[in-house]
C-alpha cells in the first residue's frame, strides 16, 4: 500500500503489474480494474475458487473514478423518490431505495470481512437545501419516503447541526459512511490476487471479438474467455458497454490542514458529510488528517483529461461553511470521470445479442456503493446463470440506457449546458433554477 491512496493522499501510484502479452485462456475476463471490475473478480473467486479470472486494465488499478472519488458511501440510486414513484410506481421505488441501502451494507461488510484498511468511518449523510424552493423539494421527498416507509428524515432549519445552520432544511440519510476509495480498490486487487486473480496493467483493450468464445484484444496480446465483463464505466463506448452512457469529468479538491479550532467546529463532518441539494452543488467531508475534501467545482464533457484549475470556486464554498475557515485555501484539486445516463439510473446486464458479454456502469456520480454491489451481482449471475435476484423489480437491469443524442451540434449544446452548471457551481448557496434534469437535483459527487 506504500505510496497509494486517494488524490488527497501524499504520493501517488504507478502501474507495477505486467502488460498483457501473448494469448491467455480463462473462464472470465474482466475489463477494468476499478471497483466494479475488482469486486466482480473477488466475488467470482469467492463463489468458485476454481475459476480462472483475468482482469485487464488500460492504465493501473483504480486509475479512473475508483481512484479519484471523494469517498462518500451512501444510499440513493436513480431519481428522487418523488420522481421514482411517478415513473415506476411505489413498489419499484421502494425496492430500488432498499437495494441502495443493501449496497452500502455490502461494502461495509466487505471491508470488515477482509479487514480492509481504507479509513472507513460509518455515519450518515445530510443533503441540505439553500433556499425555499429546494426546501420544498425536500419536503416532497420526505413525504415520499414516509409513504414508502423508508429511513429518510426531514431536518428543519432549527434542528440542523451548527455547520449547516445557514441552510434552510436538510434530508438525513442513514446507513452511510466515508472511506478512501483508492485504498479500497487496491486492497480488493490484492485480495483477488491472493485468490488466484491475474491483473494486467497498461493494457488498453482495442476490441472484443464475439463468437463461440469471446476474445479480448490488446496491442500485445489477447484473452480468450467464456464470459467477458465490461466494467469501464465512462470509458466503454467502443467496448460493448451499454449505449446511452455519457462520460463526464467533475472536479473536487482538498484544503490545507485546518487549525485545531476549525477541526473542532467542523468535527461533525467526519461522520455526516454535507451534500448540497442541486446540480453540482458543493459537498464537504472532513478527512482523518484534518482537511476538508470538497466537490462541485466544475464539469466538462468526456472522461479523459483534467479540468482547468478553479480553486477559487472550491475555496468560496468551503469558506462559507464557518468563520473559522475565512482564510482557508485549496491545497490541490483534481478531476474524476463519471458516467451519466439520461434517466439517472445505472445500467447492469448483458449484451442483447450475447449473454456471455456482461456490463455495468452509468452510476451518475453516486457509484461507490452501486459499483461494488453491481460487481457482486454480475459475479453471481455468471456463476448461477440467473439474473432474477435483481431483474424482477429494478429498472436498471437492462442492456442499455435511454438514447442520448450525440454529434457535433449536440456536443456543443452539452458543452454550453455544462459550462452553465460550472458557472453556477461558483455560487455555493444559489442553486440552479429549473428542472431540466430531475435525476441530478440532489447533487452529483465523484
């Protein structure tokens, strides 16, 4: 683990595992060494230790969102409950939310069972509203949760914790935690390797040749496999990943180490991060070494590359939290790739013409619990040959997401919209007006 961790940790990580060279035969080939791919591989080997499993990664373990996330582990999947009830009915809305709660528990159990050191801190999440319009949205959401019998509570302004006193209301979600996602991913890789998993890094997959046996082709080799799992989230458009998934880059940052006074004033952020209600609204967590990780700074189209530094926006959001933070500065910022879908739901299933080609992705910025749990489900489907544990009730078990118009003109329109969101993200207590993108109104975090 030396030199490895999340973007806010000291040092960095470079690929140390070999490239894929030559032809290799296995039972399951997993493309992508992030949380989805690694959890799939580990679960496969726990269910059947005799399986031959190979994971191939274009860069290094956790090089994408899994190594650049801010570590918010919490429930919620897809659109708000009030929207999900109208769209899918009460039964599906309730089942979907309860599945997200079980996904959080799955990660907690995984960390404890394998004694994974990843700075896990159990707690809750508080989604906060900064004006009356957002507060009304939260009341509708609390009403929907009450009707469905779900553990979501409305916190009125007078009952908000001191760090959230300037907000109008909040929604508290139980069964949550924070952790270092990069450390989780790297330790999953090592657990898999102890069980016989082979991981190849720096091996960009150039294509999948479908047939009686699927062939995963790289520049220097290929894998011949009975099953192939595409677990590349925002990067997979050319690899058989589901259609309708759009890759974006979102920004986060970390402050300098806070004073003892500031840490004491903000200590509640260790166990209950604040998440703004709204598209790209700022969100905050206090990490173990006394710094604040903040997200919501900027967003750009495409999963590749960085985002032009904009520490002023992140600093403004942090400084507004408390008078003790009036002079705090952002120590570093980074971009993380996320995958969005038009309906706000992830995608997990198999290729419509090839039941041995599986995929999972499109977590819409809420992927820490969803991606790990989806990987475990894929493994069980492969071993048991049955999708019934999810497909009966959950609308994201599907071959693809709703169609998203693309092309030069539509990309320009999307770029302008994302620029608008980025500009609005610089106003930490002025949420975006309008309802053009319902699924994202709770906030998107990497």
